[in-house]
């Protein structure tokens, strides 16, 4: 009796797998660079304001990832914590329609900021959650710079806040004009940290070495998010 | 064909039942129903995704009273949230953290937390499950790092057993720890004071209590709204900026309009939660009432409900205090279920 059941169960599971396999997915890689530098941790970097600096910690949240077509497409479920000290590859669903671009949210939506205890990327163990003023830090840069007047010349930008006009999650859209980009093994999205300091808003380390709470400074920093990203074209 | 389908269906049902019963042998936490006291509004939905069970509650309680979770092993949640003081710190303006440190605020009583939307004096906590992260890690409270707390739990066989009983396996995660804490703290319901008995028709106020209740309804009910005795709002009640430069709600909202606004505390068990106000600067109920009658109603940013002068005779003040005494619920402060 139970043997027969397991045979049936096996068939059902197999059936499910086949159904899932039909949905194609593509790996997306996130690379964090600084101009010509291919990685950013523990490198001597210099920004547009001639401020020398090094980055020791660099993490940010990515969610609601999807390929954009002429029709509405579904978000790939899940939240990813991109960490510059690791390889960051996520897998997203490929729609059958013609792809125009890719979009994602830097940060996590407001509901996930007030949903209580969560695991995985949103586990507070990842050190991306404010315990005294609840909400996730969406984007974290830590390091040092001689230009910083903060204690130990530190740079500490903890950008977050999900409420009202100072919210800091940002929808990012990157067009994909060359279909050959989608034929690669992995589609790579690059973040250029140089554009974080030198974006729509100019962030000088000497003036703003530390941002550690939601507010206008965090909002201004978030306005630079979209400009940091591009699709790597090495065809 | 028809027989075939029926046969398959029967096989499916019986095996499913077999599997369920087999699973139960290993994982069967006892559900606990969360009772909403008569006359109370609907609570928030903290137990919707975090199913309240006996095993989860017991685990939360054990962690609540476990001093080992602090950095120096001396302080637990229960050190500052004492049951006999309705889970406030009795007779302390500020509470003691590790290394003889002091908190900057008066430990709030943990009463009817399941009816709140935001916790702490400044409302900085947006979900009951996330609250423990703050006192566990604050340098002037328990001062421990989250990863170390998890390691301490994992190293203890009793905890491994209790996590398994509550969640099905011995995997100890932040999420499970926080959910268990919330099962305990969210269960701290106080709704059986003399006031409640009067409301249910099981007791009657003596005359001065009745007079006090009428004074209360005419003057205090705007913020300390029945039956929770708080409207859970943030208000500036005229307490000046203290030595810690604590601006309260403004710290969270970054909005100057919220300067010196603090959460309206519940008045349930208020006779036991002395001293009063966010920094414990007022030592008796009489003096709290004096604060409101003597208040300078022209103060900047004072809550609109306080801008009308309040006048009480000495007798009225005594009657009001007697009414506040009727909010003491010894079935809560002596409930063995909440004790270590």
C-alpha cells in the first residue's frame, strides 16, 4: 500500500519538476566596480572631488527583479543581499515575449520593512536592520578616508528609510537594446561606486562621512542610486 | 474507470492520513487560542503568521527570564520587566543594564502589547517580533551581539529541545527566536482588574472610586482611552527636554513637529508602575495629577488636549487616584503562567 503511494508521490513530484523546467530562467550577476577597478573592497580609490578612500564593507538589497516586455511581467520572488565580498548571482525568470530591459528595486518594499521576523536575506543577522528605528538598511558603504572628519576617519553610509518623502528604495530600469546580451551565459549588471559620490547629488566625504538614519541626507544619497547601474557590455 | 479513480482517491487519502499521523509523532505543538477580553477591540494580527502554541510561549518565557543572553550573563528581559510591577521596573526611574549602566528611559510596563501598532516610548519598533533586538543589543541594556545570542541558544541542549518542540526541528534561527519571544510578550494580557469586574457587572465601585471614574472620563479619557487606557498615540504632555536631550518621537520621524512627543502609556496597573513619565521623573500618582493641574498651558508644542487648564480640588485628586487603583489586576501580576 505505502509502496504504491510512494510511486504515485514520485510521479507527482516528477510532474511538478517538469512543469517548472518549462519556465526558463537566466542568471544575473552583480559586479561592483569603481571606474576601471573591477572590484572595490580594500582598494585605494579616489572620487570626483579628489578624495582618497577605501571601502571595507559594501552591501545592498535587490528585490522585485524582472525582465520588462511590452506586456506586464511578474517579479521574480525573493530578496537578494548583494555583498561585495562575495559572488552575487541570482536567477530570474525569462518571459517568452521580446525583452526590452530589466528592472529591480534597490531596497525592499515598505511591507517587508514591517513584517516582523524574517529569514534568509532579511535575517537581522545580516546586520542590515535598524533595531532602534525599525526598518532595513538598503545600502551600506563602510570604509575610511583621510577626508573624513568622523572618528577614525571612517566612512559609514547606512542608507535606508521606507516612509513618506524620505523613502530610499529606488526602482531601477536598465534597457537592453542588443538582444545578443541575452544570449550570454550570465547577464551582468554593474554598479559603479564612483557615481554614488558624483551623481545627481554631489556627496563629498569631507561634508558627509556618516549617514546613519533615515532623513533628507539618506534621500539625497538614494537619488544617486539609479545612476550607478548599467548593463555590462563585453560582446 | 470509475472504480479506478475511486481506488486511487482512497489510496491517496489513506496514505495522506498515515503521513500526517506519522509527522505528528515528531511535531505537534499544542495550539493556544488567544482570547480577546470582553469589550476590547480587535488586537493586531501578531499571531496570524506566528501561530501561538504552548511550546512557543514556554520557549519565549524561558528566553525572557534567561540572564545568560546578556553580554555579562547578569541581565535578562525580566530584570527590568518585573511581573510584580506589571512588567515595568519597580520604583526605578531608569533601569540597570550590564556593567552598572543605566537606561535613558523608564522601562515601560508590558501590558496588552498585542493591541499596539508601535512599541517603545518613541514608537521606533514597528512589529512586536522585532522588539527584542533592541534591548538584547543596546550597550546600556543587555549589550550582546545577535550572532552571539544565537550561538548561546544553539549551545544549550534545553533550548535545542524547546525549539524542536515549538517549531518542528532543532534549527535555531533569529526568526524562530523572535517569534517565540513575541508569543510570550504578546500573551501578557491584563483585563481582570476591579474596573473590568465593574464593567462586567461582577463588582461595584465604592462612591469615591465612582466619582474618580467620572473625573477620569471627563479629563483623561481623551488620551488614556478605555478599555486599553491608551490610544497608542504620541503626544507632548509638557515634560521639558531632559538631560539626555531625548526628543522622543522626533528621533524616529525626523520631524520637528514630533519634538518631545512620547507614547501615551496604558494606565492599567498604574499603581504598580511607579515612577512615571518617559524618564521616570515623577514619583507618585498624586504628583502626576499635580503635573497636569499645574501645567503651563502656553507651552510650545503642548498637546492640544492639554491646552485647557485642568482644575481639581484636593478631594477630586484623591478620588481620581482611588479610581486609578481599581486598574490594578493581581490576576495578571500573580499569574503563574507568566512567572519564571
